[in-house]
């Protein structure tokens, strides 16, 4: 049995939903799992875990600053154990941008932290226009218009490939 710390940074909740799925898979494999918001990272000493997973969403082309700050600050601890990182973004709905090697946000993030976690994944996100406030809805619709995505202001579209999420969960849960 291993111990797994799963930290998340989410804007609209999909990253947390993915982390809960990863938590179920790891717990089902017999591991002890702690799931927490990355804002609460000081509560959990990453050096006490065998595996650390960090999941982060993208909004307007950027992760929240706390994500890179956490990974830079804890670099030595994270490099000494299995560390996985995944990002959730709408750009990943496109086949040419849905892998760690091709996703611009993942590539920029890895360059910014200066190292590469042992396991990486990119998951397509979710559009939920009715949930967004006026400004977000219209800015995101404009971005979708430019990138040939859904623009119906009533649309709710989840692009996430849950089989890919499950495969990642199995990979981080493997002994």
C-alpha cells in the first residue's frame, strides 16, 4: 500500500471531479489517498507521501500562480518521489493539442517550473456557458468563435475523455 497526495486547483470544478475519480481509482487499488485543494498544501507534508499528484485547470491561458509556486518550492521533495501533473483545458479538445508534448499550456508550465514530473497528462475541459457570469461567458464565446468551438450561450459541453482519466489513474496507482 502506498500513500498518495492529490492536490488540485480548479476554477469551475472539473479538475476536482477528475481528482475525485483519480482518488477512487487509487483507493480501489489499496492506496491511502488524501485529496486537498492546493491552497491548503501547507497542511500536508508532501515528503510523507509516496506519490504526489497535482491537477490544475487553465483559465484564459494560465494556471493559477499557486500551482507553479507550489511545484517550484517543493521541487526537491517532488523529484524524490513519484510525482504526476495534469492540466485541464478546453484547447485539449483538439487532437493536435491533447498531449503533454503538444499542449501549449503544459509545455509552458513545464518550462516555467524547470523540471518534469514523472507522469503527465492533459485532459480536455468543459464549457458551461449558463454557469459563467456575463463577462466570462462573452469572453469565452469570443475565444470559441476564434477557435471554432461551441458558441451557443446555452451550451454545456464536457470534452473530457474519462477513459483517458481512468488510464492515468491506473498509471499513478501502479506499484
